[in-house]
């Protein structure tokens, strides 16, 4: 508390330390205080004039730069009530320190509002394993003929997609309106769509995280990254697969680097035999070009499911969650997710408490009833699915981590 009080006093009275002794101490302090107030007023007026002269699009960024108040950032551990935000704020390719820097940059820079997007394509910006970034629709694509792009004509922008989707959901079934007003889905906001995603890293993380706790998955992933860094960037300082201390926080092994590592060595990071094989198989598909960021951008929903479920270790549910939360595809619907089943049943007025005792894969509601219910909300079924989780307050943090 003493330190905080000192900081406040030094901010209020910055000139006291430089006051010169005088024959009349009281007059000297009074003059200094008056001078301090005058300079403070001048600084405030200068900041205001600077802000008023700035272009509208840069106001948010420059206001943050000029403000002396600290920039607030969201919590690093999302709860069920805030898990929707973690898809934007959690960046799997960075450590906690790098996340903080990235968050501050994002808070200061307004997200793009005019990038074209389309429900049945990937709406995220994808990073390649070698550092470049790609989008399905560049600026101006809405004016280009689909016969030239090979893609459907975009029907929204990053600034209008969520607005269009929520309006469609409410028009289809007004009972959703209170739920939508109570829970804003950050996944498809301009900020959420501005997130840059490394799909290869995300899929590797999905395999690592299967059937283990979140803490165990993070530990194994850290050892996995350190192992590959040590093998490929030792420069004489690393040995036995140990990463050097100066490892880049953004480093993640490329498909080629993983491909050069045998199964036995991968297992030293804590991977099981099968997971090591799954990750190597995934890396081989990316290295050969069978899977790529461009393919993940342009593939139809059906093609995406077919290509990714062909990878050992990736089942239908994993691919559906990847398509929704990572690729930001907005017309995904998973009938195999227990939380979605429960939410759909509750939304239709069924007593999920009584249904819980039933056995079978679809104990809350039949797959046929789920598909019929969701069909009305196409082409925004990802958003409808997100709200079905919210009906029963399911914690979806595991899907966005």
C-alpha cells in the first residue's frame, strides 16, 4: 500500500522534488502547486487537440497510446461464463508473456470490418507452417466472379457476419432472443475473426490433448516443442533433445521437422505410441501438400470433413470442433456432442434431468430430431450450436484452448 500511495503522490505533485528553498517556504509551495496545475491543464488540452485531429479509424489506437491508464486484459483462465472470449484471446502459439503483448496490440488496433467472408468457407486468417498468412477472400473479392475465384460469392464481411447470423436466429425462433442478448458470442465478432490461426499447430494440439487433462496436455506440448527445438536448433548448445534457453516463444515445429524425428524420440516428450504415430502421420500430410492452409480455406464443409477424418487420430467430433472454433466456419453442427444434445433437448422443453438416466449415444434427443431442429438455422448452425451449449451452461473452454 505504501508503494501505491507514493506512486499516486508523485503523479499528483511531480514538481515537489524540484522545489528550491526560499525565504518564504509557504509561498514557494503555493507557487509550485499553481505551476503544476497550469502544466497539467496544458498537457490535457494538448492531448485533446491531438485526439480531435486524428482520423476516425485511428482513435482507439491513439487514445490508448496517449492515455496514462493501464490497459486491461481478460483473464487467462476462462470460466463457463467467459469461455466464448477465449477463442480470441488465447493464442496457442505463444507463451503467457507473448500473449500479454499480443493482447495489448490487439486492444490498441481496431479489427478489420470489411474483409469478405462466407458461411461455408473458413473465415479465419490461417498461418502456414513457414510463416505466411492466407485468407479465403481478399479485399474486393465480392466484386469478382465466382467462376474466377472458384468460390461462392461472399455474403457478408467481418463487420456484419455476427449481426446477420443473430438476426437470422431470432427471426427463425424468437425464443432465442433473450439468450442471444444475455450471451454475446465473441467467436464470430470482428475481433474473433481477426485472430490469426496456425491450423497445423492446432491439429497437433488436438491430438496431444486427447484423453488427458488440460494440465497434462500443456505439459506434454511444452516438452514436445522443447524436444523438437533442441533437435533442430541446438547449434552446439542443446543435446539429448533439450531446447536451448533462448528458444523463440512463437516457435512450433514444422511438418518437416517432425517428419525427421522417429517415433521413439517423439515418445520421450510424453506421447503415447499412438499419438506419436498420429502426429507424424499428420505432419506427413502437411509436408506432402495433401493438407495445407489453402486447402483448409477453400474446401467445402463436406470436403473438409472427408480430408481430415482420413487422418489417423482425428474423428468426426474433433474435426467439427476444429472447423467451428479454429477455422471460424459458421455453419457447423455436431450431433455427437453431448452438450449440444442436452441443450437441444432443453430448448425443446424436455426434462434433461429425467432423460439423463437413459442409455445410448443419443440419450437426450435423437439425431434425427437434432438435425431437423438445426436445419432451420442454416447457414448459421455453428452459432445455433454455441447457444445450445449456453442453454445448459456447458463449459466449452476445452474446445477453445
